[in-house]
């Protein structure tokens, strides 16, 4: 782990307390139905906005993957800069709202490889959003990516599924990739998740054999609404993972 990952708040020793916490796909779909989508950021993610030049490196025609994309406005940022965007999201509501809110026309079609799944494509052809489970996605043969923007995805995955998730992410990366991932730091004995607590050690365990891991920034993410979680601090860390 890069030396820049030193923390003001140390990793919490109770890393196992959330190990058996499980949310189903239906639980996530219900969050969209009941509008429990505090994870969505209407103005886009400020750490990505700040480091967007580092992420895109002035290159053209990149393929950018957004796991568990919701209706992230950052997808439009990348598409507007001439890149091809692919996302996966279990909620059809989230996908339809993305296209509606970004004023983009689109088509939808069934995904034959995955029962009940669909793919939604912008009429311009540079945004494709797959409505299915992340773990079913490899069957759709979506190719490999130059960039991955993982905000709210790793921290949403059930802890028991981290290894399966990391395997899929690593399988989607092209040579020379950049993988941006954010994780959250708080006292996991006070909040059951999601979002889940993902310590440095877990990030290193999942990706450290294949990736160099560098912390770009650590920011105070605590808001008034987080008091309801029972926590008194919340840090967000943005990591850059590159090929070893």
C-alpha cells in the first residue's frame, strides 16, 4: 500500500462485525421504489470532478465502466468528453431516471444471455446500461475497459461477495488501466451498512496482487444525515489502482 495512505483515523479493529450482513437484489430495488437513495449525488461526485483529468489523462475514445451505476451523472461527464460508457445497475428505475434526467433518448432490448435482463442504450450509441446483477454481467461479454469508476459499488457489495466482485473487476480491465475506487471509514460497530466499511487491508487483499494502490485523497464526508447511522465521523478515501 502506498505511503500516502496514512490515516488520521486508524483502521477500526472490528473488521469482522459486518461480515455476515447481506442485502438481496430485491432490497436494492426497493430502495429505488421507496426513494431511499441517499447514495445518489445530484451534482456528481466531487472527488471525481476534482481528479477527472488524472482519471482521463487527456485521452480520447476510452471505454469507461461504472459498476452499480445507479443514475450517476458522471456517466454523462465521460460520454460528453467522447468516451464510451458502460454501466450495470439492478434497478430499472435508476436507469430510466438517468436517461430522463440527462435528457437522453434511448432504446431498450432484452439481454438474451441473462434471463430477465435488459440493456438500455443511448440513441447516440456511447452509453449502454445493463439492467441485471453485477455477478451475471460476465455472461453478457461486454469487453474490457480502460477505466473503471467505482463509487458506491465496492462499499455496497455484501462483504461475503468481495472476492467474487474483485474477480469480475479484474477480468474487465485492459492493459494500462486506471481504476478509481472510493471507500468509507467509520466505526463499523455503530453502523451495520451499507455502505460497508472497507479497510485498507481488505482493498490490498482483493487487488494488491494485481494492482498498485495509491490513495489520491481523503475527505471528510460526514453530513447531518449520517448521525442517524450512529456514527460520529465518516471519511471518504479515493484510491487509484494501476497495473503492476
